[in-house]
C-alpha cells in the first residue's frame, strides 16, 4: 500500500527534527569560537586542556543518552524533547556569559545533555511516525536539520567574527572578549522556537500502543496516512506488542537474537564517529592551518564545507529509500578510506592550499550522503518497538563515547603522528567498518518496523 505524505506528517517531522538542528548548531559552534575562547581562558598552549574542553559536551551527551532511553520508554518521547529544548536554551545563554573556564565547561556539558537527548529521540520519533516507504527519507530529514544547524553555526561564526587586523592581539580584540560569546548566544533563538513548537506535536503512536492507549494511537496514524493505513498499521503494531508477554526491562537486551542486533547498532554507531569526519568540523582551525590558511580564510572555508555538507545530505535523503541503507554505508566506508589515503599523502608531501580544501569537501560530501544520515536510519529501524528507546540509547551511548575518544585524541594524534598519519589511521578504520557492514548488516529499506523486527528476531 503506497502512502503519500501529507502536511501533518511533514509538520510533526519538521518540529521533531528541530532537535537535530540544535544538536548540529550546539555541536559545531564551538569550532568557530575556538581560536578566541582558548586565548580568553589561556589554554592555547595546552593540547590536553583543548581536547577536554572540546570533548566536554560529549560527557553531557553520554548522560543525556542514558536519561533519554529509560525515561522516554517510561514517560514518552514528547516530554523528553521538551526537556531537551529547555536545556538548549539554558546552555546557550550560560556558555556565553561564562567568565571562568569551569563555568564554560559546565554549560558545555549541560548543552551536551540536550544534544544526547535530541540525538537519541528525534530520529527515533520520526521513524515511529513515518510510513515504511518514506521512512528512510524522513529520518534522513533529521540529519538534514543537523547539517543545517552545523552550517548555521558556521555562518553565524563567520558573520559575527570581525576581520582580523594584522598584528592585532586576538585576546584583547572584540572577537576575543565579546564576539565568541555571541556565537553561543545565537543558539538560544532556534532553541526557543523548538521549545514552543514541540508542544503541538503528538506523542509517538507506537509508544502509545505499548501503553495500551489504542484510540490515541489509531487517531494519530489516521492523521498521518489515512484510515486504511491506520487500520493496517495499528493491527501490525498491536500484534507485535502482543507477542511480548513479559515486562520489558534492560535484561531483554540480552535475550535471544537481541545481543547480535545490539552489537550491530553499537559498532555502526561508533564507526560513524571513528571514520574521522567530525574532527574536520571541531578542529577545522588546525586542519586548514596545516594546509596554509590564515584565520579569516579558515572561517570562510568552514562555511564552504558546511554548504557541501548540506548539499550532499539532500542527495543522501533522496537515495536512501532507493539504493538502500547497506549499499550507502558500504559506499561511504570505502569512499572515505580512499579520500583519507590521498589526503594523508598530501600532508606527508606538504601539498597545501586549494587541493586540500577540495579533498576535505569530497570527504564531507561522501560522509554526508552515506554514514551521517544512514547510521541514524539504521539505528531507528533495527530494534523492536518495545525496547527501541533503550536499545537506541545504548547505541547512541556508543556513538558519543566514540565521539569523545575521537575528539579528545585528535590533538594528541596530530602532535604524535602528524596530520598525515592521523588521516591514514582513520582510513584504516574505514576499511574495517566496510567489512563489518558487508558481513553483519541486512538491508531494511521498504520494510515496516514490525517486519524488520520479525526478520531480525526470528
């Protein structure tokens, strides 16, 4: 049965995906502020302090993920999104007003809690409300808002930062004292909109069904796809839930086929981070400086990479339901391995300038249409409804743990192995990821969540 999307589905998907936009903005805004707050807090000569400040938000992400899994299974998806929006508002304002490194780190960790909740709940909620034939595209819409958030942060950073005057003391400049604060404060604006709009979306119909709220569940499904769709989907959801006789708890993750499915989720989530792309966003200053660019050029190049990210995410949205999840993940893994090999060689042979920028754009484009959105699609699909939030929380915890390790270790790897050795290492990881996906991950495109559950757990 072919389901055509309507304005109601677009509305609730867009509102939920605003969590992704704030995730992207809050995650990347620190990259543009980095040259200035490091001087303000006097940590420009301490790679370990730099790594911890950049990675501090991830500590909050881990806490947010742990909270979101059990709480959203107990209280629903919507209340947790409201909490995430509130946290984003407080963190944006608090980070900007910080006058000590301790408070700066505190608000970055708090913002990370919001990121952790949003990164877990937004794609899961969208997967639970979307019809099977368009689910990949709609879950990928969350990734599109993530990269729009990233691009927004990059543009805001570029516009706020005043031109650098030759010989100017950056620590005493407007950028070094005030400008970097406005970069964080700007994030409060979309956070306020998210907070207001999230009140108008419904609860997940699949979650409502697990709580025996059948009428509400059926009514929401009817608004999404019509009465015929609602009847068929509701019966499928109800049948899947009725097969589970025991009360759901964390022990369920380790019964039957679930450990194997959980391992797939954990590894793919970690691989999305260890493929190395996020260091380009978080450490763009060092990467482009190594390629011979100055601070003003770096901020402009960061915007270019952000535009590339958005364009290729749109490509991924329109191919995920046609080419499939598995094929795109394999393409991304092998593509990044090849690009990193060439990029590392450029750094090794001291090739710099525009050629390095092109390679960085190719890597971002490859990632944006494959590993970035498809990972979230796969994670939102492969777990049974009754424990989806809990299992996604475990996988997302793996993702953010991997991200913390990636973010914290890059300055150390860059100092030890050099830029060339670091990118070659990421290339090896991409090859390992390619073989894992090829061996372990089945194709899920075009299948209902209940059918995927039956196939993976039988």
